[in-house]
């Protein structure tokens, strides 16, 4: 996969498997997933809680909490493997090449230091410039993320900022050294809708201007629809569908994606009952054999209960579903 | 709406919280008491058998209203008339109790609202025992089993503890507990916000079904406009403690008047992929301890003028909506019919 530089992906993840060894056996939280992100692209990763989306992000940036570990597969960033490079090298990559934005802006900022100090520290860790220049750059960054009176607010502490403003500071921190990839883990979930709209608009604008790629992890399909170019839908640690955002949202192929889309209430659409997927996502301790979605799937058939489907091309998207393996589905040969 | 249709009437309801510094500080530093007006002269009518929703961003006072209505807070001003009786004027426990039975509350967090040390059957049976509706162990057990089935759990689940259930199942237990006292009025404070979308759909469907089955009246508190549209008959929009607009849901979502309502509707991420360019309103919700003068929304409002900065607008009827906005009265508001509705939906309202 690493030949010509021109058609190489910025990030490619192959067969990634994240495990948690426990006393009662090994839990597989991310189960052999593969995807890639191109230069300047926004990949949305969507799924319900426990689907493994945040762990995928943490695995890429090397922040898996022990005992969690990458058990299999490889992560290639800009042509080089980064899943086995060791702590020091990873530390230099983090912030410099890959940055992360977390859900809760209050816990990702240090309450004891001014915003300016946190910014200059980040800048000076990766770029060798003096304190004064770093401060100028910090104010520039705060301006860029839309914080009014940045030259005054640079000396304030995180608690003096509101939730939306804090998230702007976190974005400024992530952008401090012009990373090539930002992993944003639920960046708008803790915010009110009006603030959420501001932050989405800001993220979109900055990434376009800087040509930054984004892996946007969220459970909110609306945010994905507004922001992402492509979207990966995760369920029980696996990618069940991946493709261009329009195709996944409007013409979902996998029964889970379809059910998920239909269960979202839509304004100005009058229906008595929402379409619901019965049951809930299995716990990691008892993921069913075969397709993990099979106990809840309305279209389940025998193969689904025994063999795990791989991603196959379905129109513009890829879906992991036996329905699209025409040799295996029941009534093979017919076109229903 | 005639008086007989109204189950709950809130008039000029207000709730202040004292957020003053401690007494000694006030004395030494000569500071005044500081009052936070969490709810400020709110008046709504909740009709029988319908769902009235309150929406707004965090800190707008919607949860305070919920707690006032069920009597968890005592109002500072105004009245809560429940089926003809002004609740806050009732003094003795004996007077209040018959009304308590008729209303129940469902909370947001199904992890915090169920006692982890109680079995599910005891949790659900508590209101039955407290109100002495059924006596005898066997009769109670039977009722609990019936309730569990009604909310989509198995009758055998009663012997389990809350930690054995997922978030959605716990919310079902909360609903079963709320239904146990056979109430007619349920106050639901963000009942689905802690749940994943596919589970949220299950709970919303369950609530709709139960409403029809038992002719329940809901006061539904949420920040999610799509959920509110789905479940409500009437919707009120709150901003910093005040009701800024209310109408039946179709009118509110198709012809919103108040600039804040319009801003909220515009801020919803678009699943239709129309590529619509949004212009998010600048600014954030101000600190409710020192709210802006006049209309609370004026610092963020594109239509604000001198009057908006000085004078508090009152709710005024406009067609089928009630709106608190000076700009509307002075005909300074452009008419907006919200675009982006699915093509197959008629004009409705």
C-alpha cells in the first residue's frame, strides 16, 4: 500500500483490533476494522455508546488506557506505521502531526494555568520560538477561533470562559502547530444547540482553510450530515457501513444504518410511531457469533448467525451484510 | 381553550434562588442579596390528554418549571392550578396527598433515579405502597408484573437489581414506577437525553402508546427540537427564565415568530443535506444572575432597538401563537416560513 506518494492516504487503518484483557477473558472492543482518511477530508465515525468509536480514535493517537491494547492490525500515518513507534516518537507526533479534541472542554484544559500559558507551552513544545513570539501566536490563534478581545482573554483562566468559548480554546490548542489530522471526539456533545452550530461552522472553516483532515467521532447524525465527507457507521466494535455521507444517510444499505436513520425523529414529519430497532447493542462480554447485529436485524437469515460478513461494495458505499452477498443470501439467484 | 379542558394552569409562576454570598460577607462587604430568577412570570395552560413541551438551552429554567409543577420546589410567586385547585396554597399533608397521587415525574438520568440497592419490584411497588392503593403482597406483586409487561420488560425482571439493565431498560423501569400510582399527569424532564437514538425511539414510542392507552397528560421538558416536534401537541420556548413564544407544534415549527425560536430552529443540524448555509447567531446565553435588561434576548437579537433594551415584552397573541417580542408588535419582524420541510408534508397548521 505504500508505493506512489500521490495516491497515498494520509491515514490508513488496517485490521485494527483493540483488546481489553480481563480476569474473565479478553474483551474485543474494536474488532478488525479498516478505513482510511485522505488529505483534507472529514471522516465521520458514528455509532451508539459502546460501539468502539472513541477507542478507535484513542488507538490511532496512542492514548489507549491500559490494559487496553492494539492486539492486531496496523495504523499507517503519512506512509509510516505509528502503532509500534514507542512513547517518545508518538509524543512528538501528537500535537505536531495529529491533534485531538475531546468532548468536555473543561477537563481537557488545566484549570491552574492561564489559557495563554497552555497555548504557548504547546507551541513551544513543538516549535522552537521564544516566549514572546509564542504569545503573539497564541493571541493570533484565539482570534482565529473567534474569541473576542483575545489579547486580554489570553491571560484568563479556563473557568473564566463559558462552555462554548472553552471548546474554542481547545480547538485553538489543537490547531496550535498546524497538525495534519485532528481527531475530534464528540466535540459538540456537551454544548447547547446554538453553540454547537457555531463550533461546527468554525471547525469546518478552519479545516478548509488549513487543509486539515478530521476524524469526527460523534453519535449525532445531524453533526455528521453537516460536516463529514464520508462516514463510517460502527456497531459493537465493527464498521458495518462506510461511504460518502449523502449515500449513507439517504440510501443506507446496512439494516442497522437504515434502522438508525429511521429512528431519528424529523421535524415537520408527522408520524405516530417512530421506526424502532428492538433490543439494544450487545455488551462486549456477549457479542453474538456471526454478524453482531443479527439478534436485532429484521432481515436476519441463517448465514448471519454463524459467519461474520466483511465489507462489500454496495453502490457507492461498502456494507458488511450478507444481504449483499448474492451467493449467500436466501433465494440466491433471484433479484428480490 | 375552555377552562374544563385545562388540567394544569400555571399563572405568573416565578421561582427565585438566593445565590447571595454568606451573611457575614454581606455584612462586611456591604453587598446586597443576589437573587437568580430561574423562572419569571411564566403562564401556560396544559390541556388534558395532550403533551405540552418546554424547550430551551441549558439554564433557561425548564427543569425548574418541572420541579415546581410536581411540588419539589415551592414557587416564589404565582400559582399552579391543578384541576381547579391552587396547589401551593394547600398547607397540610392530607390536603396535598390526593393530588400527589395524580402526578408523577420521570427524570433524565436513569442511572441516578433508581436506587441501586433496591430490587426492581420494590422500586416499582413503592408508589403503590406509599399511596396504599393496593394491599397484600400477592396483589402488589401481580400489579408490578403487569406494569413491567406494559413497559416492555418481562414480569420476571422484578427480582433483578437496576445494574442488570441497560440505560433504555432502566428508563422503562422509571416509567413503570411513574405509572404505578395510576397518575393522569406525567412530568418528563429530558427522559431520552441520556439515551442513544435507537433506544430513544423505543422510549418515545412507549410514551406515545401509554399516553393513548391511559389518556395521560404530559409536560415534556427537552432541548431536542426534533424529539419535541415528534411528541408534542403544544410547544413553549423558554429563554433565561421567561417564556418567549408558545403555539401548537405545527405553527411553532412552520411559522416561528420570536427571533430566538427562529435561531433555535436554524441551529438544528440538517439531515436533508440541502447544503444550506447557516448563519449561526453570535453570542451565548448570558449569565442568568445578571440577565440583560428589557428583553433578555436583545444582545443577540438582530432586530433589537432601544425599546427592547429597556422594556420587558409581554406575551401577545399573533394568529395562533403567543409571542413576547417588541419587534413583532412594531412590525419590524420579517415573516418567515421555515424552509427545508419534507416535500410530502402539507401546510398543516
